[in-house]
C-alpha cells in the first residue's frame, strides 16, 4: 500500500499581483507532497526528524515543547534562502533523495487563478478548493494504479467543521468516479486529516508544497524573486522526482500545461527572453495587468 502526504499550494483567495494591496498571495492553488510505500513511511519519518534536529538544533532546544517544534516550508523557501541559508536547501535535497531511495516520489497538482478581485472573477473559494482536491485525488489514484497498489491520502489537520463539510463531497467524488475510472478504487478512504505536529511526513509535505509554490510563482509572475529555485545548483534533487501525473493547469493561455519538473525550468515559457522590447514592456505593469485581466473576463463571458 502507498501513503500520500499532501499540503496546500498557495491559498484559495483571489490574486491580482504581488504588489497589490490585498490580493497578492499566490497565483495558483492546489496540493503537493510525497507518496511513499507504507513499509517505508516510518523510516523516512525518522530520517526527516534526524535532519530537522540537525539543521534547526538551536531553535528546537529553545522551544517550549522541543518534540512539537516544526519549521514551516514558507519560512525555508524565501527569496534570500539560497544566499543566506544554503544549508537548509542542502538538507531539503538530501530528504528528496531519501524519498526516491525509498521508492517514493514527489507529487503536485495546481491550477492557475484568473487575474482579478473576488468580484471580478466571481470567486467561489469552496469550489476552487474542491476542484483542486478532486484533481489531486484523480492523479494520485492514477499513480497508485500504475504502481499496482492501493493508497491512503493524508493532509494537514483542519478544524472539525471544515473537515465534516468536505467529507461527503470527497466520498461522492471517489465513489462516483470509480464507475468510469476504476483506478479511483485504489483510494481506500477520503483524505485523512493529521496534525502536522504529530507527523514528520506531513511536515515534509509542507516543505514540498512551499518549494512547488515558489517554482510556480516564478513561472507565472514575471517579477518573481524566486528564480533561484530553478538554478542548476539549488534543487537538483527535484528534477525527475515528481510523478508523471504532476502538473499545473494554466488559465486560458495558448501554451500547454506545465508537467512534473517543468516548473523548475529556468527558461520560462510564459515569460520568454526577448532580443528586443516586448509590447507589454512598453506599458506600466499595473495597466498591463488590468488589460490582461479584462481580456480574461471577457473571454469567460463569451
């Protein structure tokens, strides 16, 4: 049996631009993490805990509850991490290699958001979350079927009210889709919610989700400060580490979606290098974004 540990890529809210006063968090939403054979899950958890205690020894010793201390992925994957805290990235690479050596893989699915405020894009955050979870489950099931194994999916704990609201929809999706897509039967139960404080593997899924979030931001946002994640020397371990089913779905672009390690390409398909001046570069950035968002909304109404 396989165990899949996933966490959120970005958040479900609207996105306008990195420098927007309110809607500036993430240009895409989805899920990312790791998938391991059940027999190797505990071993990887031990490796993660050992490496975490080595790299964050001082912080853990000062913590009120050292055994419950965790470092969030967003704090590791910052604009200046590779310059100032390169040892953290070395540990991340070591952990990814450990996943692969234990017959595991990394995974992600995300969907690019339409540009605009909630009102401009008719945003329904519940629908966005549900759609992303369904796609993630579809792709995890496909991978499990390829491996010839059943799979259990685990995600970082949320409040009980939200969990209870999500559960029926996930049951309905898994059971309803199984008639046409038998690989869905590989998923034993809807995602189980586990407190990250209690699970090293859930903690590492948060690190992976943060890494993928930064890579996606670099691909989508022209002025992103996360070019370093695509450098040959930064994260060599992630290339080839993702399942074939991993992808980001682009929003109404004349380009193919980005699959598995494509999000770590330094040459961006969405923002190709130009010998001369691009048309969009002649406009103020804010005006160009407004024009692009308006064009997207007009296309939706057609």
